[in-house]
C-alpha cells in the first residue's frame, strides 16, 4: 500500500491562507498573528470540510483560533495570546480521545478510534507550540 499524504495539503492551505492574511505587511504585530492563526483554521476547515467534533485537526485549530482572538480582544500581549491558543489547542486535541473519527483516514477505524488522540490534532499542538517558541521564547 502506498502512503497518501492527507495532512500536508491541509497545512499547505493553512500556510497559504496565513501568508495571504498578512501579505502586504512589512512587520507583524499581535493582531497580525491572530489573523494568521484564524486564517489557518479557516483554511483547514474549508479545505478539509471539517466540522467541530469530527475528530480532526480542526478540533485543535478551532479552539486555538477562538482563544487567541479572545485573548487579543481582552487586551493581552502576544505571549499570553499564544499561550491561550496553545492551551486551547492542547485541550481540543485531548478532547479528540473521546470522539469517534468521522473524517479522514481515521474514519475507517470507526469505534476503534475511540480513546486515541487524532494525529492531526496532535500536529496542530506541535505547530502552535513551535510558532510560540519561535516568536516569544
């Protein structure tokens, strides 16, 4: 059986959306980072036709997108905004353990997917953590 990548097109879409969200900017500020993460989440949702609760990477990206937007609206600086996004992504990824996959490759597992974290959701946590580390740490 040949490996067929499913997540890379989703991340390619996410990254293209992130770039499009800030393409005219020379320097990025906190609101630009929020726009980028929110654009990434929308791109993943649209490309993957994802819905919350489907046991997909969107279950981590959606709460991260919401949390970072809320943190910025509450007047927080970029570090705490990214902390909020990361915590929300981690919680979303953890929540996929109690879901049965309905989309993507894991959907073939049906009930057997229960109790396991979605790999795409786990990758979202890794990417958001890397973004935070690169920008703040």
